[in-house]
């Protein structure tokens, strides 16, 4: 078994990152859990990895669960079925990790070292921590930004006051000259019948 050290950088102004070591025979599900733990994300949101290139482009997907969105009818292998070593193509291998598809937390995962396991160490493990990670729920405010505090179309709390002398008139005025539709009731003769 080889040990891969990945630098995991969260796409956030904090620029926090964690270095995580994981075994070649461990799965992407193990890496998913290690990233969540390292950044103190405790939710059970959907997530996926994308095999990436040097420009952080998204390649083949490795989802947490089958969401039924398979391209060309092919269901991709899930995180618990794919070993880390299955997608190590070189010394600069990269992945993009997306967590919580509503808030879209994005992480850049880059291979920075490969070596032999240390005796007595259990993997995955965090070997370096830099910066304070944002709170998992801190994007809630971003989702609510721009939403009006009050609904301008709400009618329940509006009060309408009509005086007897207002422009719409009162019931007393509807008598002789106006029928129930607001039209005059004058007799215009046979030509209008």
C-alpha cells in the first residue's frame, strides 16, 4: 500500500486548507469523510469528486450516491466502490470535491506527496491544518441575500379605509342613476335593445 498526501483547499476567502494522508487501497468514501472531518462539516449532504486536470477542469464524476443523472445511461461508480489508486495517473493528480449541492462548497484536492505508510498509523489522517475553516452553514446568509424582508404583495396586514365622501362613492349614491354594474340606468329607447 502507498500513502498519498493530498492538499485540500476550500474555495472560500479564508483560503483554509488541510493536508490529508490516505492509503491507496482506501476509497473515495474514506476521503470524503476525512475532508468533512478535517473541515468540521457534520451534515449528511450529497457530495461528489471529479477527476480533474491541471486547470481544475471537471472530468469523470465519482458520486456519493446514485442520483439518477447518469450521462448516456451509464451509472458512474460510487465513492464506496472506487479506490484512491484507481485515479492516480501522475505525481500532480488533482480532484475537485463538491459538497452540499444547495450551498455548493467546492474543494481543490491536489496530490503533493506519495510514500510508504508509517507503522502504527491509521489512515486517513490530517497531517497539516492551515487557516480557520468557514462554518458549514455560513452560506445560508448568501442564499437569503436579496430576498425582501417584507412581501410587497402581501395584503393581510394592509388596512383600507373608505370614507363616505371618497372618490368611489357610497352605497347611497348608487340609487337612481347607477345599476349594480356601475352603469347609468337611463332608458335609451328601443335602439339599444
